[in-house]
C-alpha cells in the first residue's frame, strides 16, 4: 500500500476531504490485517474504526522516520492486538460461522484453498492466530511480535509452532497436505 506524501501533508493541514481520501485508499488493507487478527467481520469493522481514530489523533506526531504505510500497519496491528487481549479477558469466543467469505483470486482451486485456510485460522485461539498473521502474512519478527503482545520472543515461537501445527492438522483433515519444515537439531 502506497500513500502519496502530498495526501499525508493534506491531512495534516486539515484540508477538506483529505482524511476521507486517506481512509478510502487504505481501508481495504487495514481492514484485512485487523480481520485476520481479530477473526470476525463485526469486530474487525469496529477495530478498524478505532484504527482511523488513532491515526487521526496521531498523525500530527508522525515524524516520517518510517514509511507511512508501515506506521499505519503498526497502528492497526496494535489496535487489533489490544482488542484481542481485552476479548481474551472477557472470554468471548470467535465463532468460525461468523466469518464472511473473503474474495480470492480468479482460480477456483485458489479460492477453495483460501476458504480452507480462513476456516482453519478461525479455529486457532486469538493469540495463536495473531502470531501467525503477523509473522507469516505481514513479516514481523518474533521479537517485534513479542514486544507488541507483551510476551517473550520464546513464547511467540512456541505459539507460532503450535499454531502452524494446528493449521496443518486442520488442513490435513480437509484433505490438504501441508509440509512443515523439520527443525534442525543442534549438536
């Protein structure tokens, strides 16, 4: 996702319609990240609104040290992880039946695989789903994920391993073979 620098500056200056354009141009990837972490459409919509509120409040403090899209993804991931933590304390489960169909590419086989993967992700506990999405989809390091989730890098690695194993088991039960890398034993 590329956001033109002039649009960011227009938002900072408070130009009419600039923030709406920013939301319009970034909503889909932000919602997608949030959805993958929180696991259901209604909660993802609420968290995405919170993301843009945080962006509105924090944009003046955005120094530009990082790419704007990187900063926006961090804001979105932080908001989603905060929501997941709050939900975990309240014990609200994510129902796989609540998940809407997400569009896939043109191929029916790819679409079927994407649906199976979304269903398998929905079966994971929130903390495992968040780790898989941030690591495997968005490329965060285990250390970065640990800092954001308030846990250790080792705990993230354990969650990631367990989540990948569970995903492989879920997909295998649906007839999809997923090879997992074998860990090298250190001597």
